[in-house]
C-alpha cells in the first residue's frame, strides 16, 4: 500500500472516531440532592404527623395542633415543589435524549449503508493487499478500529434508548406523585382551616384566640419599638397584591357571627392560595417567618415610621435585615396561624397603634361586610 493510501486510511479512521465523540454525549443524571431532599422532607413530615396524632386527644391544645398542622402542610408544600422540580428535570432529559437518539440512529443507518457497500470481503482485501508485515499490522489495527467503532455505535444507541425508556416511565410516576401530593396538600389545608374555624365557634376557643392575639400584639409592639427607625418620608403605599381588590374583612369593629362585635387591627384581602404578596413600600424587613397567631408573616419597617405586617402566608421570600423595594415579592398567600382560609392579613402600625389600611388601598371592593 502506498504512503498516500495509508494516510487516507488513517484519516478515515480518525474521522470515524471523532464523529463518535461528537454524537456520544453522556446522558444527564438526576441531581441526587433532589431525591435526598425529598426523602428528608417526607421524614420530617412523618415526624410532625406523629406529634399531631399525639395531640389530637387533648382538646385544650387546638392552637398547638393547628401550629403543627401548618408546619406539616409546609413540608407537604416543599414536597410538591421538589416533585415538580424532579419532573421538570426528567422532561428536560427526555428532550435531550430524544435528540441524541435521533443523531445516533442516523449514524447507525449510515454505518449500515457503508457496511452494505463495503461488504465483508473488503476487510480481507485490505489485509491481503498489505505490502509488508508492518503494513499488515497497521491494516489489522485499522480493521479492528472500524469494527470497534461499529460496535460502539450500536451500543450507544441501545444505551440511549434504554435510558429514554426508563426516564419516560419515571416521568409518568412523578406526574402521578405530583397530582397525589397536590391533592393531599389541598385536603390538609382545608382540614387545618376547619379545625381553627370549629375552635373559634366555641366560647373557650374564641377566648383562647383573643388571648393569643393580645400576647402577639404586645410582642409585636416591642419588636417595632426596638427596630423602627424613622428616617424621613416614604412614597405612597401600594396594594400588597396585584391579584385582587377584594377586602373580605375591614379594619376596626367587625361583626363575628358567633361572638358579636370585635376589633380587627388590619384588613383581610381575599386571595387564592399561593398568590404573590408584595411589599407595600420600600423598607427594611424586621421579621420573617412564624409569628404566633399570624402564622407565617413578614414585617417591614418603612422610613416614615410605619411598619406593615403581612400575615397567614404559606411561605416567605425575604430575611430579617434585608432591604426591600416597593412591589417586591416577599411571600405567598396561605392560611397559616389562626386563619380559617387563604387570605392576606394586612396591618399598618404607627407609633403604639395601628392605621386603617383602607385609607391606603384605593379601589378596594368590600366583600360580605
């Protein structure tokens, strides 16, 4: 074989080997941390369920039970989000593997056509036409590389199709788990709301909620006294949500169907579970997280001396000490704490008292009051 033919043969082998490197990409794998987080969340949920079961027999600890139910529902919400993320990752991998399978199948078909054109005899002719022993060894290496390459093409295609089949099955399972978890979350939110609603209807329960509210206000006023620093004027206040203008319970005296007139230190804004809650003005976060009867809440200190509180959220999105801008998402609507259904409780504190938020909520629509 001439040097020129040897060079051509060597270049052909190199091209084929290079093409397999291009087509064969490692399939993306699950982020193991997601599975680990999901397992940990489910264990924490089970631990809370054990505590709830232990409290159920004691009717004097309804508030504590509601608190545990809220925490358990928070774990359920995290579980739903983790399953959704798993499902999204699986879907993305399926799309990538589908494209990879297409490339590998086209390469496989190309190799089959070349094999048909070349035929088995061509391998023997390559070997028997060697000019010397060293040339024979070189030719044998070349034939071996071509055959290894053909086997690799087939194996890669098989591996990709196997992974694709497994991922499609996993996606169906994840979708079923997601639907089940979402349904369980909604059912448990309803059960927690019903628990506090039934408790509030009793005289003893109503008084216990009033006592907790008084204790919460004392603690909150002390927090405001320590954290609030008036440093000037603030821009006008906006609605703490863009999703609704319905106010389901007003500020001040309001009618309770079970206990008559009672005082409400803020307003309740009717909103769906998961609705974004917005900072009504620029300011600094002085509280974020669990907050007594307000459940999950965020409190923001504003430069004009006003502090706003956003209560009963299902989750928060800021931390204490963080500067926030007007309209920034600080959390999401829920029904944690002493709440009988999803809504945004909104209080405006000034000095040692509160302001009527309705004066800062243009276009509000009274609902059922």
